[in-house]
C-alpha cells in the first residue's frame, strides 16, 4: 500500500499546507533571484549617473524586490491553496458519497448494505467498517424481530384458538361450562401468561435490564435444589437423574435466577430424553470459574442446529415441544441469565441420538484459602 493510502486525514492536510507554503517560498525565492539582481544593478547605475547615495538606491532596490517577490509569492500560494483545497474537497466529497447512498438505502429499508473503504485514510476506513457492521447488525435485528413476531403469533394462535373454540361451544350450548371445560380453558390462559412472562424476561435479560439480587452463593446448594425440584417430573417420564457436586463452589449470583437456568436445562433434558434415559448433573471448580454441566442420553442435536438452539422459539422437534406446552424460549432465557451474570452457556452434541450437554460457566469467587494457596476443606 502506498504511503498516501496509509496517511490519515490530518497528515494529508499537513502535507497540503506544507505544499502551499513550499510553493509560496519557492515563488518568493525565484522572483528574488531573478528580479533582485537586476533591480540592484539598475539602481546602482542611477546612483552613479545622478550622483545620489548608493545606500539610498540600494534600500529602494531591496524594497522593490521584496514587494514584488512577496506579492508574486502570495498570489502563487493563493492559487496553490485554492487548487489543493479543490482537490481535497472533491476527494472527500467523492469518498463520502457512498456513505450518503448507503445511509439512504438503510433508511428506506434495504438490508445487508455495505460500504467499501474509500482509501483516503484510516479514519474513513474505520467509519466504513463501522457502518457496514452497523448495517449488518440492523439487518440481523430486523430478521430476528420479523421471525420473533411470526413465531410469537404462531405460539399464541393455538391457545387462542382453543379458547375461542370452547367459548363458542359454550355459547352455542354444545359444551357445558363445567369443571373439565374450565380446567382446559384455564390451562390455555396459563400458557399465554407463561409465554408473555418468558418473552418479557428474555427481552429484559438480553437488553441488560434484568433485575438481579446478587450475593455470594454456593452453587452446590442451587444445583441440588434444582435437581430436587425436577426429580419427580423426571421420574414420571422414566428418567434417572444423577447429581455430582460438592460444597464450596462459590459464585456472586442471584440464586433464584441461576436456579431458573438449571431448571430450564433439566426441563429441556426431560423433553428430549426418552423413557429409560439418564440425566447427569455435575458441578466442578475450575481456575477462575464454576462449571455446571447437564448431560442427557436423549435425542441429541444435529450439527446444523447447534448454533440455533439458543434462538428464541427455535425447536429441534416442533411437535414434541408443543405437546409438552413449552414456550420455546427456555434456553434463550437460560443463556441470557448466564450472560447477565458475566458467564456463558454453551451446547454440545455429537449428533442425533447421541445425547447433548449444556455447560453453564460462572465467574468463581476465590476464598481466602484459595488466595493463600491452601486447598479448600
């Protein structure tokens, strides 16, 4: 890359100013060198002819030569500065034109708009890269919003259709408003309420507005509490749960939210593991983190689906999840809560029918014994 391409805008402007000053100085020197000697010679001849003082004529010759040289130098510098300014202005205007066109395209709703680096300095190249990244993010946000609204409408359609059907049947006298009908309608209302709460929760978490009551907690207590809470439902589905954890795994977190993450992971394992399967939960200490893994022996996840398992409303098996009444955003909520705590949540699977593993990692609180290098009791 040429030096001109690497120079920033400030350097280019300094070079332009130096060029104008150099042109003016060169013009002054050229005029002085060509006009000055002749003027001095002419005034010296006049001094000899008229008998006047040579000093007086020399001073007038110097003043005339200086005035002429300065005038021509200023005029030359003015012309040079005007020319350089026009060139720079045209170059900048030509470089900014793609930005204006791209901004207009984004404003009218186009997606995946890109701006090539103009090559007039790293500042403009960085602006071009930032604009392209912004346009890409906007396109992704718009795609996500469109898909989310479509999925949300689809999720709401089933319970609303059930409610509408039963209300119409009761109004026509086809169904009686008995305890069984009320139970079905109440279940659909609860499903809508749960869906609304889940969407609000994951949106708040992803936007950084999730309220957290953080304080030092032992992950062992939270893990065992979540396992105990879900053990009956897992047993009803013919699943066996194994928990391996030990006290002393301290993190700064909201116990209710971390418990919600683990509950969502166990619920996900329950939905995707056939009867007779096993769910393993293990909490271990690492150098700077506490890792909790939930591994199941169930359906597994196809490689092409792994990057999307945390997307809102994404389902590997649509029919199975809807049958279980899930909102489809449990894993999205889990990852958002993990991120809000400064942790991570990742999914791994060797493929279909190979089970899956979800790993929650949270920053570890080091105890005084840890800091002094003495093993924890």
